[in-house]
């Protein structure tokens, strides 16, 4: 049963709850504009709704409806986009070999590198790719990077405006640890992938740590 059914609310308080339920998250200023009243005139009504746990408030986000609305924490996580927490991409030239890639992964202490140039990515190489390659080859210097990488055509990537929930879902669905961040563009008649960053499981873990410590509120 909705909490509103167990409380004696004024008509304006019910209207405020309805506005929040249909438009969450919503700021107090926007609610005041909807009702054509001042922000200070709503303080008492909002206090009643907050005390009755009909609504909740989150700094920088606004008010949420608790009697069936989305969890504020979930909304806050979805409000963070890839461009807010992505890392700098590490590149290796298309002319490199598998050994070059392995050394770069080790020296940069990362799990994934990208092949080509930032304005024209040819593919992606992970630790798993190099491990598979090493199991069947004695000399990695003789293996072209093109034989190890996942090509651009098969590459799973993230766009800068995607939310972190969809990125985490991609990583789980495709069993990958890192995604190139960017988009495909037509350059002089050629279809290229332009790289702007990388999104890894470490980035997502760092986000949850910041949320847990209240640094993003």
C-alpha cells in the first residue's frame, strides 16, 4: 500500500507528491514553478512528505518519490556518463608485434591497449588475447599485432554519453574488461573509429567507491 494512503495530507501535499512521482528527479525550484508559488512556501509541505518517507531528497539531483519511484542511488549511478570517469587510452602502432604489445601492457600496468592511431583505431588487444597467442608461439616478436587483435569491425565500444549501468552490462554480456570510448565517423570517404578514452572495470569500481564515500553527492 502507498504511504500516502496512511497519511492525512493536504491537497497541495498530494499534488506535490504527484508532481515528484511523475517527474523525478525534480528540484524544489521546478516544483514551485509548477505550482506557481515561492520555494519558501513549499518548505513545510516538503518537510511533511520527507518525514513521512513519501519522498526523498538527494543533493544536486532533487526529490524522488519513495512510494513506487526509482531508487535515488540507482538514478545517481545512471546520471554518471562514460565521459565523466573514463581514462586516457594507451595506443600501439599497427606496425607493432605481439611482443611490443605485451611490454606496453606490463609497463603501463593496464589490461587493454588499442591498435593504430586515436583518429583511426584498427583494433584492440587484451591480456587474454596475448596469453592465447603466447601459448602457441615461442617468439612473440614474429607475430604481427594484426594477428592478435580484435579488429575494428568486431570491436565492442562505448560512447561518451552512455551511462555506467549500460557499460557494466556490456562488459558482463561480452566478458570483456575494457571498452574503447569513441564513435565511428566518415573521414574522406573512409569509415574510421575515433578514440577519445577507455572505460575499464577499474573505472566502474572507482565510481562505486566514490559513491560509497559520498564524494559525488
